[in-house]
C-alpha cells in the first residue's frame, strides 16, 4: 500500500513538471520523448545502463529535479548518474534530500546509492575528519543494506561494494552475525554464511571459512548448491590444515551428497593424511567407479592398499596400470613392487628388468639381480648386467654373476668382448679384470689371463694374491701358487674359505701334507658340513696311519653329518680294539637309519659277525647276502656263506651253485676259500672242480686226517679210485703215526671263524642215537677239540666210515700204546698196502679194512656211488689232478713211494 501511494505521488509531480517553464528551452519532440521514456526506463533504476558521460542525460535530470525537487525517483536517478559520471560534489548535494525521504520501496536503492557515493568520496582521500565521518556512515549503511536486500542479486551488490571498503575479517564477522540478528529463511542464511566464508578466505582464515561453509551446507536445501558448498568447505579445510574436524565434516557431507567425484576426491585427500586409510580407500574406490579410466585414481588406490598391507588386493589395480606406465616411472616402480611383494617372481623380474634397463635405479637393479639369480634366469641376468655396464662399474658379485650366467646363454668370446669394453670405459676396474681373467681361463688361455692380471694393481692384499695364486694353479704353475698362498699370513673372513681350500689343494698336489692337513682343518671350521673336506682329511690320516685322528674325524662325521660311512669307520676302530660292546652299539645306531645301511657293506660285515656269534642263522644268512650284494664275489663273505649253507640239514643247491660259479676257472684263491669251494663243489657233485680246490687246500692242511679222507672220496667220485685208495692209506699211516695230535690250521681272522658248526645246534644231529654216534666217533678218533668248518664238514662226510667195526678197531689199536696193539696196526697197514699193489682200485677182502666208497657201501650201506666200480684202474691211468694230489700228499707228509707201488700190473 505504501508503495502504491508513492507511485501516485511520483505521477502527480511528473504532471506538474510538464507545465514548467523549462519546456520553453527545449523542443516539444524531445520533451514528449523524455516524458514518455525517461522516467520509465530501467536506466533510472540501474545506473549501470546509463552512460555516465552522457551530458544530455545529466542536464535533463538536473532540469527535472529542479522542476520537481520532491520527486524521489528522479533525484535518485540524478544521484546515480552523477556518481557514475564522477561528479561527486554535486552528487553529495543532490543526495541530501533523499536522507529525509520516508521508507519506501526505493529505500534499498537510496542506501545503495549513498554507499557508492560514500565509497567514491573515500577514494578521493578527503580530510581525516570527513573520512572518519564517511567511514562511520559506511559502517552503518552496509548492515542496513544487507538487512533490506530483497534477493541474492541485491545482496551480492552490497557485498561487492562492502568488499571495496571493509576489512575482510570484519566484513566476515558481519555476515556471520546476520543469520542470528536478522533471521530469515535457511537459504538466505546459507547465502550470508557463504559470503562470510568468502571474506574469511580473503582474510586468509581458511579454517573459519570452512566452518562457515559447513554451516551453510547444513542450511542449504538445493542439492546442486549443497554439493558446491561442500566442495568449497573441504577445499578450505585442506588449505587450513586438515584435522579431525575436517574429517568429521567430510563424513557428514558425503553422507548427504552422493555421486560427486570431486567431493569424493577432496574427502579422500583429507582422510588419508589423517591416517583414516579405510575411509580414504573406500572413497577412492567409489571415485574409481565414477571415473573408471582415470589411472591416477587407480594408482592412488594401489599405493594405499600397499601401505595398508593389502598386497593381494593391489594386484588387480597393478594389472590395470601395466598398460599405462612409462618405463622407469614411479608408476612402473609401484607395479613392480606389487608383483614382487605378492611373491610373483616371474612377473616381478620382467618389470624390474625393464625398469633397470630403462633407467639407472638402485632398487630396480638390486631386485632384478636378486630375482634373476634366485630363479635362476641367466638370460635376464646377462641383459640386466650388460645394461648396468654402460652406466657404472660392476661390483665383484655382479661381475662373477655375469660370467656365470653368460656362459649359459652366450659364447665366451662375447663375454670377453663386453668385459674388455667395460674395462676400457671405466679405466680397468679390478672386479672387471678379475671376471675377464676368469673368462680367459675358462677358454683355456691361462697365459692371457695372467696378462690381464698385469694390468691390475700389485697384489698387495690377500684377496688379490689369492686370485693370482688360483690363476697360476690353473696355468699349471702349482709351486708358484703355493708360494703366493704362503705369503698370506692370515686370510680375511670374507675370502678365508676359498683360501684354505686352494691351499689344501695345491699342498696336496705338491706332497706338502702338513700344509694340506692344516688347510683342510681350517676349511672344515668354515664349512662344517662339507663331506669332501672331511674325506680329504680322512685320506691324509690314513696315509700317515694316524688312527686317532681318523677315528676323531669319523666321530665328527657321524655326530654332525650322520654319515653311515663314518659310522662304519667307528665300527672298524672298535673292532680293531676288540671292543665288541662298542661295535654292537654302533650297529644299533645304524639300524635307526634303515635307508642308509642298505648301501653300507661294513655294517653288514659286523652284523654278520654279530648274528653268527649269536647262532642266528637266518639273520646271519641275510647279512652275508647283503654283504655279497655290495662287495660282489668277496672271498671272505663267500667262504662264510658256503659254510653256512653246507651246515643246513637241507642244502640250498641253487644258492650254493651261484656262489661257487663266480670262482670256477680261477687259478689262485685264498687257501681258506679254496677249502670252502672244495667242500661246496664236492657237495654239488662237481668232483672234477672240487679236485682242483682240494689240491690247493693241501698246502695249509698237509696232515689233516679227516680232510684227507674226504679229499679221497671226492677223487673216487671223480673217477680216480686207485689214487683215492692210496690217499686213504696215507691218511691211515698219518693217523697211526700222530694219533690225535693234529695241529690246528691257523688262518687270519675272517668271517667264517665266527660260524663254527660245532656250536650251531642246527648243524648237530637232532636224533639222540645220532648225537650219541657223533660223540662216540669224536671220542674214539680223538677229535675232541673245537672243530673248524672244514674239519666239521669232513667229519660229517666220514662219520659212517669211521663208525665201521674195522675202522673203529683200527682207531682203538692206533691210540693204544700197547706193543700188541701197535703190531695189529702195522699188520693192517701192511695188508692194505699189499692189496693196493696188487689191485689199487679193487674191492677189499673181508679181512682187510674197507677203503673205497664201494667198500663202505657194502659194509654199511652208506653213500653208494652212481658209477660202476672201476676195479682195474691204476694210478697212472687216472686224472692228472688225482696223481698230482697223491704226489702232493706224499711230499707234504714226507712219505716215499716204493718203486713197486708205482709199477702196477
């Protein structure tokens, strides 16, 4: 209503103005135009639409105002135009009446015009008193205008003008107080707070600006404005320095605004530095869904996942980054680390290798080198190191690796060429020259390698002397190598191991055992599990017959390395000391490692002794078979196995044949083995082969009654009954002359002596009558001592013959010292001798002792021969081996053969 009355008043004054005398100075056309157009044009309400230099406008407004001084719109337009034209003094005079104008719809425009004019006066730098008054007035006008502004446009006009006058911080306080003082809608309050935040930013108070913006955000209803305010607030927080307040604000804002990529990025930028990596990661992932092609976001997510230890999660992002990375960039480094730390060595090696080849980078070179060596990838190593060689010197480890890898993928000349170029580029570094010398040595050019060493600095330190000594050793100058090594008083730990090993090797080659032994001992300290060093020390100890040291080394090898070879050595040393308890202890320890003893012959050797001594036939047989498997046709084991088989009630002929088969055709064997082979072939019915072994056995058993009788039986089986009977005659003479005083056969200690048939119950007669017969024969013939294997075998073969009445009577008479009994023995021997001269192979009459197998068969039905008796055979017509055997027996027994005995009918 107030506005309507004001309009009516303005129209009344305008009608009065049309009748004023001033119309006399202007044309009617201009008067009508200005009357119609001027008061109604927006230019009078918005001075920015009016040219400030338009003199006609200024002049006309003057006339109008003079004509109607109380017309507020006209006066306001004049003030605005004068202000814009820079006519400040006239504008000040013109605005005076407006101060007294009542409140109307033009109040905002009046106050705004006054504010502009006051600011323009300030800019003219008036006297202090006037300036102070102006500033006081401006300070009053700004809040008033902010209060009466009707919309955002008018509010912004005030803000623009206020910014030209007030301090930003003071102005910001004003804006911050308006929502409380003036109230209004939430949108209006939000606008004031946004303006306040702008002033806070101008005053370099970003934290206060951020808070104002946050309050504005909470008040704003429009979604678009809300998102913009939120982003501005977070930017202000980031500028001010982030803290938990900023993070809390970001969380609330993101709860209200969805799908804004920039806001998510700003929030992540706040959360991540504050250590809230979970929220930062979640926001970045959400952002990546909005910008799937933004590799920068992907890279940031991967870095964050790595920092949080989520290595497996980072693989997916790293894979997407591989196509967009630049070789040698930080993104390249990140992707390589992800694959490396996820234990993906193949992919990591490719990435680190490409990085190292593209740029000189310590981490890339180190990791690529380590991965290539661990794989090992010789091609990658060569590519890497040849790239490094163009940029810097190779380290000693790298130079060695280059040579080692290069020899697997390229030809030595290529390595030589690259190393020479590298040496020239970096002024002959020592490590490169060493590698070059190694390559030349591997090419079989030791002299060229020595020439390379001449370019190296003088060998003043131990490492250089060691390298030179090794080169001289490879060139064949072992003495020079030895002399250089002796110049090194105390090798450094870094190369001590190589030094002692080389010294031990050259000293051994030169026969310097003392140096070699010391060097190997030093090397063993550095390489305590080195089997080769231990074996070399063992060889030196054996060479010098140092049993104590050898046993000490064996204990070391067993206790530290659990080597069955050393345990076997301990068994031998204990056996040598005749400490059977220790041997048993070692055997028990060996049994704890069944896989190792399968290839341990000494274990089976002592196990065989153990089982044979305990009369464990099956276990002894198993041990001997294992020993034969490992040692082949070992004479000692063969002998023991033969006697074991022959002592069985039922003899295993196939096994026995397999044993003796290996020895058939041999001319010389151990005497004790010859006895076992003779017994085995005899038992198998191979009389001809047995005859040869029997002949060999006579050297050690020249006067063995039982053995000689058994030998004779084999001769008869072989087709030599005449020679066999003469051998029996010689055996009877031998028995009659020495009775039971037969000397025991002495052999060195061997396996067979631990299996004695007389101690084995399975080798003895089970039947009581047989046992009585066995004991009776032994007592009658004087075989009461412990019998060895050969004699026990012979007794078993002769038991029936010796039990015959005629033989028993002969034994009783021969052991009787009565002259009459001796006469009987002589008569019996004479009768046999006469019979043999007449018919050496014929059967014995009833009054003469039965000699041949055929005679014994007729006498006691024992062991009949398969062949028909050859009663007309003579000594000279029988096999040579039979004749040689008879001659050997007579020679060894000192018996002569009468001429008439050698002439047979």
